[in-house]
C-alpha cells in the first residue's frame, strides 16, 4: 500500500499544483491522496484552489480554519480567513460543510487535522512559555492517541513535517504544509512556526513487510509569485514566509 498525504494548503494553488504533479510523477493516483485540511485560509488564491480541490474529490478532513469559514460571521473572522472567504463561492463553502472532522482511509490510516478531539491543538508539538515550539513529551502524545485503533495516524496543523512512533508501534505522521511554510499565532501562547524553506511539503507513505516507511518530500515551485501576491495584498508576514520560509 502506497499513498500520499497533503495538508495545510492555505489557498496556495501554485504549491498545490506542484505537489500534485510530484505525486503523479511518483506513480500515485488521485484516489491515493488524503488531504488533512486547512485548504483555503490566507491572502492567496482560495477560489482557484477550491475549484481544483472540488474537481479532484480527494478524501479530505476539515481543519480548524475550514471550520472558521463556515461557522463564523465574516465580520468576526481573522484577516486570513476573511481574505479567503471573500474568494469562495457557495459551492466551496457547501463542500467544507460536508467534510468530516476525522476519517479512516482504507481501514488502515486514521486521519485528522490536529488531534481526534480538537482541530486546533498541536498533537506532536508544545509551545514553551518563551514561545518556542518543540516536540511534545511522549506521554502527552500517547494520551492523545487513546482510542485510535489504526496503526497509522495522520495529523497536520503545525505545518512541521514530523513522524513519531508510539510505544505500541503505531506511527503518527505530519506531512507538513503544502502552502504556508511560516506563520505566527497567539494560541496557546505567542509563537512562530518557521520551516526555513519556501518549498511545498507533503509525505509519501508506504507499507512494506508490515512496516510503514515515510518519505517527506519538499517540492520547489514558483514561490516568489505567491510572495509577491501576498505583498501586493498588504500581507508582509505571508510574503516573507512564502519567499524564505522565515518570518522577517
């Protein structure tokens, strides 16, 4: 069994197109791609991204920013959500409403955006009082996996590609972010997430002789085009992250 996991596209259609081309070049068809959510939020090309995703019919779970787009009033939205909302059509929003919070793919892989119970909680990372993002203690990671029966668990949300093996042999994989390599947030405390590269990230996952192998792929694309788009829309933070993988 071999498939691809993508996540956190955040309206970056150029990055999504590059990742999809890389996946197809690896011999993986669209029906062997899973999408872990946060599809649109940001100042980029949410509408164009929506048209592409709806045409692909990928197995997709809903992310926290996807939820904000269908649960919040436009006036209450964070800037990035509002920018995406203004580009989305009713059919895009209807699609978001149909997405499950969690899913199981081919009776093998458990899918969620962040954790099984909360779509806005880092599963594999903690934020220190100093605002540093680091690997969460093993016991806390294990506790969040209680009740998940599948041997492979896929999560996202932190935008950081990472794999953690649990004591019972289960494997948790975060494929990283397709379209947003750096951001800041004030929940639970103010912090920055910076991958240090502008490339689009995803994961290839394969089972060989009862063992899962994971290959994290970093895909180049015309990222400066997206950085210029963000800058032109007054989002210097996004422009910096898209251009370099760092927040200036």
